[in-house]
C-alpha cells in the first residue's frame, strides 16, 4: 500500500499521527553515499517536487495560493 514502511515517518505513524509523503519508484544511486551532494541534484526535478509539495499543501489546507498550470 505504501513506501512509507522504510521512511522517517514511521515513528510518527506509530504514535497515531497521519503521515503523507512523496515517494518515487526509481531511486538515485547517490543517496546516502559520499556522492549525495548538491552537485548531483537535478534542479528541474527539485523545482517540480517543490511545486508539487506546495500545491498539495494548498489543497490539503483548502486554499488556493495563486498557482498557475504550466
């Protein structure tokens, strides 16, 4: 049902908090290694994830914070 089973969210869920997050099926070969640096980040990908987070936050809060579809 979820990829949260191995995430940092699990202690919060164990205490009864509702958790949510974004998970991807393809993982970086750099994560949690010496190559996990800003130099190995795709800035467009990070921007799109941030935009998705912002839109989700606005939706969960029941508001519209002025996003345009592009």
